[in-house]
């Protein structure tokens, strides 16, 4: 039974159609009401017909009407009932035909619905199977997601540890780089200082070399002069030695003469003084000769070349 359809609504619609001179049918009542299934409207329309006969009999039982009027009214009512019967029969036949058409349509629609239901059941069964497969896959995916979540957490921890390690290495690298830079600067400063000292040493060595070369040349000149002087001194020493030998011989002679000349004290004193002076000169010449003989002859020195000098 359709919602919102009542017997009063169907009866009112049928009365309105009869008053308008139209035959009440299922289609017209449904069109007038705008809703209702054919079976429900047909059943309610049959109820309305039964109630219509009762209402007409009540009208015929009115006691106040005159005999002629009542007879006329009865004739009219008979004609109306006959007309209504024929109309009802025609409407019933039409409604039966419509009902048969509706039943045929419903049968076809039912077959279609059965086919659609079978298809839907097949689809539902396939959907159930697909759902089971999907649930299995979902469980697998959930396990995989959980595994991946665990791996992701582990990888996140490893990444954080790697980032901390990288930061530590970066800090150590920066510190080492700063230390290397400082050490490089210190080494560069040391190298510059060593180079400066080396250049200073080279300049000083050059100056010393120049001074030594000048000193060597001076010493060579002095050695040459000393050699000449030595030769002259040797010649003088030999001459002095010869003179000393002569003086020695003379002093011996003088001593012998003085020994014989005991009566000449003044002459003796003079001779003794001369003898002493001659001995001093001899000793001095002998000492000088010994010193010159012991002193080695100077060798010619080669000039020392300073390291890195040009």
C-alpha cells in the first residue's frame, strides 16, 4: 500500500469525477491524486462502489417525498444505476484489461528484476570475492605498511644519527681546517722567518766572504812581505851569526889580551862592556833566528764560498 493514500481520498476523487460527468477509473484517480499504486487504487475504488449503493438506497428511503416525485426519482435512479452499471462494467472491463496489461508488465518487469537480481547476486558474489581479496590484500598492505613504518623509524633514527655524526665530523673538520690554517700560517711565518734569516745569513756570509777575501789578500800580501822579510832576516841572521862568530873570536882574543893586560883597568872595563853588548846582540839575533826558523811559512788560503751565494 502506497504511503499517503487513504480510502477517503480515493472516494472524494471518485465523487468529483462523477459530479464532473466522468467515469472514475484507476488512471484518472491516480492522475487526480498524483500517487498510488494501481492495485491499491483498484481495491479502494471497489470499496467506493459498494458505499455508493448504500448511499443511494438511503436517498430512496426518504419519507417526505411525494409519490410522483419519488417514482420519478426512482426511475431516474434506475436509469442512473443502469448507466452506472454499464459504465461500471465497461470500467471494470477496461480496468481488468489495464490490470492484465499491468500484470503482464509486472511479470516482464519481474523477470527483468529477476535477471537483474541474478546479475546483482553474481556481481555481489564477485564483489564479496573481490572484497575478500581486497581484505587479504589490505591485511598484506597493512603488514607491509607496518614493516615499512618500522623500517622508516629505523631509517629515521639512522638518518638522525648520521646527521649528528655529520655535524660532529663537520665541526671536527672545521676545527681541523682552522688548526691546519693556523699551522699553515705558522709554517708560512716560520718559512718566511727562515728565509729572512737565510737571506740575512747569506748577506752576512757574503759580507764575511768579502771581508775574508780582503783579509786573505791582505794576509797574502803580508805573508809575501813576511817571506821577503824572512829571507832578509835569514840573510841578516846568517850575517849576524858570522859577525857573532867573528865577535866571539874577537872577544876571546880580547879576553886573552885583557888577561895579559892586567895593568889597564879602564881598557878592560871598556872591553868588557863591548863584549857584553856583543853577547846581547848575539843572543837577540839567535832568538830571532830561532823564532823565524820555528814559524811555518804561510799557505795561500782559498776564499770560502757562502751557502746560496751568487
